[in-house]
C-alpha cells in the first residue's frame, strides 16, 4: 500500500474488476460502511462523450454513526461526505488499484477539533479496510483507536456541542434574571 496525505492506495493482483469490487464492498461492510452511491466512469464517459475509458468506479461510502457524529459536530461536514473509494482497472500485469480518501486529511481543512477526532476514527476504519484487502499500513501510522483519539476528554465528539449548549443555557438564565419585567418567556 502506498500513502499520500490525502489517500491510501493498494493494488489487487490476480483478480477481475468485479471480484475486486466485491472484495472492497465486503471489507467496507465489516468496518460499518455501506455504499450510498456508485459512479461508473467508464459507462458515463462512453454515454456522454462517446469515449472509451478503463474500468473506473467511484463508490461513495458512509458509516452512519460516524456521519451522524460529524454532522452534529460541524454543520458543514456534509461537504466531506460520503467518503470516496475508487476502484480502477489498469493493465493486467498492474492489477486493480483501490484508493481511499484519508478522512483526517479532509477534516484538517475545517479546523474543527470535534470533527478531527471523528475523522481520525473513520481513518482507522479505512486503514482496516486496506489491510483486509492485503495492503500494509504506512510506517508511523497508528493502528488502534486509542492511538488516534485525543487524550483530552473535551476533544471527543459531542463535548464541544455540550459546552456550547451549557454556555447558551447560562446566557438564557442571565436574560431571564435581568429581564423579568419585559415578559420574556423562554
């Protein structure tokens, strides 16, 4: 498996494109991901441009629990969802390439600590998928969730939201206390 900051890659040898897709979907399923979208670039390019292109499939995958946490932590998290997985055919001797986005790299763009911790968990699951496909983890990459998640409890998903809600409750109490004669109902 190769690694770039934005993605992980591995190559499946001695397998057909259909078999590769089946292996990828099974590995994703074991990590709690389902396929939401499937874009067949070969068919789309043939239909729209009448060009011949290699097998190239883009899977939009989602882990519902992680997606829910992400959307709760950051209202614009949908811009990073679903996670994309690409399966592409190359020459027979090169095999089938599988590439998966690195959720941690994408979440870094948002600069939201809550989203970062959720993305780190998704990243761990993506790496587990690649290992299940026969890839190896890049040197220096964490292999357990405990290694990935922040040590400070306030950095875990939902904690920032809880803090903001508590602060708003305090503000509401202050408004009630200072404005009783205005008939403010909260």
